[in-house]
């Protein structure tokens, strides 16, 4: 909700720092900004499942996919790139062969809801 306005304020602030101060302050700003994005993801990661769509939000990244495009869900452990805060979760496979890793807080509830709204999804053990 407040993600884009916050990003705009940070970018405007960086523009002023780089324009009117020595490069040292610019470096400090870059390092400070490098800490903002992980915090943004930590505080703003969520998955919303409706009968028609699955909306995934992780920091500045937002993706909405129709539930009809989800073909399979498989449990995964280990480091996988995706919209997740954990190293264990689910790998979603979509109809265009794209995959996406997520880690819902309540895995059993997520699978039950997904089975209810998208019965075509193959759940792989």
C-alpha cells in the first residue's frame, strides 16, 4: 500500500544527496538503501488466494496469476529463488512451464485452499 510512495521518497532523497554532497554520502545512501529492500521483503511478503487468482507480493515485487494456470505444487527444501522468506515451501508450476517458489506460513491450509479453488492442480508429495 505504502510501498511505491516510500520508494519515490527514497529515490528523490538519493537524487539530492548525489547532486549536492560528496561521493562519501552517496555511498552511505547506497548502503542504507541496500538494507531497505530486504526489510521491505521481510515486512511485506504475502500470498492471497481467491477462487480466480493467486496474488504474490514480496517487497516491491507483485505478481497475480490466474488459478487456472497453476498445474502442479511440489514441496521443496533448500535454497530456491522465489517470493519466499523460508528455505522450505512449495514450487508452483504454471501452464507456461514457469515455476515459482513460495513459503506460506500455514502450508497445510494453503494446500487445502488451493485444492478447493483449483481442483485441476496436481499436488506432488
